[in-house]
C-alpha cells in the first residue's frame, strides 16, 4: 500500500520498518550519541498514520475474519470495554485517558498494521536487518562492558545504558528465528552459532538470567514441532555447553548472585532494592497495600489511566506522584492490575492467549516451508505472556518488537489465503 503526501509516495511497509528499527536503536542514539529523547515520539506519529490507514480500509473487519483472527480482535474489544467501564466509574481525567491509550493501544494498532500490510518476504527482510544489527549490538556491548565499565542493568548495547527488557526480547526473537530456521535447514550453521553465542554472552554480561529460561522454551517448542532429530540434538548439546559456561562466567563476574531455584524463588517473593511490590505476590501485595477489601477496586482497579506516568507533567497521574516509589510501572501486570483490576489483567492475557492458540492453529494450516516462522510466533506468544509478569516490556517502547513477533502467524497465514489474483479467500481456520 502506497501513502501519498503531496508529491511524496511512501510505502506503508517502510513505516513499519522504521518503527522497528527506531525502537531497536533509539536507546543508543540518546545515551551514546546525545540525540534528544524526543526522538522516541516519532514512532507515535507513524502509529497514528498507520491507524488512519487501517480506518481507511473498509474491508478491515472482513480481512480479520478471512485470516481467522476474530478471537484476537474480540479479546481486544473485551479489554477495551473493561477499560471504558473503569474510566467511567473512576472519573479518570481525559488527559490521563489519552496517555493510557497511547501507552497501550499503540501496540494493538501496530499489530494489525503488521498483519495487513506485511507479507512473508517482509519477514525475511526484517529478520535479515535484525541479524546484521546483532553484530553492531554485540560489538557495542563489548565496548560498554570493557570500555565504559557498564554491566547488569546499565548494559544495553543498541538499547543504550539500560533497556534490559528490549535487549531480552530482541535476543529471544533472534534466537528463536535462528534455531527454528536452522532446525528446518533454512539457516546456516555459522549464523545460528553466532546468534546463539552472542545472545548468550550478552545476557550473561547484562545479567539477564531469564534469557536462559526462554532459550529452554525455544528448544522445547522446537522439540515438539520440528522433526529434524540431528539438528535438534546439536542445538541441545550447544545450549547445555553454553549453560554451564554461563554459570562459570556468572560466578566470576557476579559472585554475590545466587543461581539456585530456592534463591530465585526467594528473590521473587521479596521486596526491597526498588522492588517494593514483590514479583510473585504482586496481586496480593497490591490488594493488601492499596485495594484492601474493596470489591470494586479488586475487580476494576483505580481506572484506566489513573496510575499513568510520563515525563510530561500533564500526563503524570497523582497516584504516581504519591506512590511512584513502589515502581509498579516496572511490571506490566502490576500496572494493569492497579488500573483495571482482575477484569483488566484477565482480558489483557486473553489477547496473548488467543494469539497463542491462533498461532498453533496456523501451524497445521501453512505449507512446510513456512512452519518455522509459525514456530517463532508460538514461542514469542509464550515469551510475551511471561513478560507480563516479569517486566514492563508490553508497556515500554520495546513492545513494538513483541507485537510484531506475535503478528507473524497472521502475516504468514494471510499468504496462504491468497489466490492467483491476490484476492483473499475466506479462511476455514
């Protein structure tokens, strides 16, 4: 689809490419090159344009039906209905509603734009860009660690001096693509090994321990869905070796970090060090500290937008000014639960769960050469569900990468519904 602005013609696909690339490099542009942080709002402008283009598509709902994506759309509608109810009953100010819509719905718009405007060839191009950016990312991480002395949460590579949520989702999607494509004999050994070693090494230096859990998820999904025994065995062996090497490097770099399951569970249940609401008991802590025994608050929270944060004062809520020290915005589940209660968090998870189910259905419907892409989407749906409880990925700018990833199944399946004239057939999915 071509967008015309006066005499200028812009390919809509290039707008999506731009959002993804800017999301990947905006951290280093601001932290290492001194470019003003306002650059991140360029993505907002593009998403508004994409939204207007989606509205212009009179066949939008028909396309969703043709692609078999009705359940995902309905889940988004249910989440939106919950948000509207919480806004009304809590009298949320319009300025905070607008900022909440921006923080949450930009990713929904981007998701549908990816599904409608991209195709399989675009996926190959985007992952090729991701691969070459990983070389820059790897070299930049080495410079930040050995040259600048940055490590752990301050080490972000192309995501700047921080941005671990972005670094994690980028590493996982790269690894999922490399392993799935390699097992399917569509990726070279050299590329797969580079991605495997570089993402693992970066995760060790940045102390992103959950990366290895997600690497295990990548392997488990491929074990079930891919049939190439020899290559699966090679990957398993390589990951086992890397796992033990990672443990040794962890012990050398961070001797105070305990990697036992008991220690990790204790860390998840504890507060302090900025985590004033525990990871594993977030809902219980929020109910105890804030909601008390108020049934309405437990069900619908304080209102969609009433806990928003922004560096722009007009979009910063009074709740954040008073309770921002609880750092609830570090975790997607805490943020959503505070604003929209159990109804909000359940309907939000429904969006990700229906995307997961849709991806599984697509796996059985697409041609063999496209199945590896669906495997990646299945993996990333699981990763996104985990991220709801692990970090703020789906609220931060890096969410564009995540929603692009879970749109892959729709993009691939769309190609299966085309006839020789390029007209979409009705899906029996």
